[in-house]
C-alpha cells in the first residue's frame, strides 16, 4: 500500500494511470475516500456473474463502452455514463472491445463478489 | 429524495445531468453508493476556505479546469484529473471559467464544511 501516500498527496490523471497497465479485469487502486477505494479497470470480453451482498458498486466509463448484464435486462454504457449496481443484484460486465472504467466501491469489495474463483484478484495501488 | 429510485435503477449520463442546472457552487446528487453520494457541481469564481473534519472529498473534473487551493500550495486540475482532499485539510476551489466537477463524498458532508455561512446548501437529487 506504498502508493497510498502518493494518491493522498497528488492529483491523478486518469489517462496516465490507465497507461500503466494492460491486463483486463484486474482493478487497480488509485485513491481512497474514507472507507472507499477509487479503482481503475480495463474490461474486454466477459466477466463472471456475481453479486456483492452488502456493497453497491459504481461503474463510470472513461473510455470505450461496455454492457452490464443484469438477470432481467442489459445496461449499455458509453463514455461519460455511469451505473450503480445495487447491493445484492447479480451482474456481469461484458465488453466487445476494450473499455476503461472507474470504479467506486467499499474497501471490502472483492471483484468477483459471492462467485469467487480464479478471477478473484487483490488489487494493488498504482 | 424522489430521484433516489431513478438513480438506483437507471444509468446516468453526466453531460445530460449537467445540462439540467446552471447555478454555481450548488452540488446536485446523482447517485448513492452505500453511505456515499455522487454529486455534480459547476464551479465558477471563488468558493470559501473550509475543511471537513472527518470526511475526505473527491473532485474529478469532467469538463473545463479549476484549481484547489490548499494553505501551502495549489493543485491545478483539468479534464480527466481528480484530487482527493484529505479530511482536516483546508481548501478552497477556484475556477476562472466554468468547470464541471463530479464529487464523491459521504452523505454527511456539507459543502462549506466547518465554515458554514450563506453558501451552505442542502443538495437535491436531479
């Protein structure tokens, strides 16, 4: 968590941070606001269905577009749009091409929620 | 708080929401993520020096540019950049021209912090 100080002291340029990594579906922490993290993630392809029992999850598209699949509908999102998945609601992000996304979620939130499995990651600060 | 349901159900387009209001320094709520609000605000001119004792405050520029003055330095921010003012740190936003800004802060956060006064507002949902 050595980056913590950096983030608290300096401004963050989203584009510059996104240029620092290329893996998909692996959120990176770029800021903390009380008990919340600001994370950046790149999506391409399909993620897994999951839900967060007690945590709402905010997705803002900063570049590209992707779709949040819910069990009863789809929410297509493009640059400059956000969607908040309410706690308890199953969802699956899907991106046909690379999308760059800013997340806001509790520090306790795990990327795969209740699903767990191989795609679970512990995010690093960048 | 009638807009609450809308925000929880629908995606939000930032540009469309910013088009709904024109006053400066009056944050509007556009989403909630657990005990945090997502707010939009337009800055032009100078705000007041203040601090939030227990609450960090996140500022992301979505259009234009502005500067966060701290007691010991200035943090100029342009589109696609964010800065988190740590709790307890005095700050004053200043914008020479209109800037559009997305805030993330606890529901308890008051725009004027410890300063209070005439520029204090209770934000509405839009």
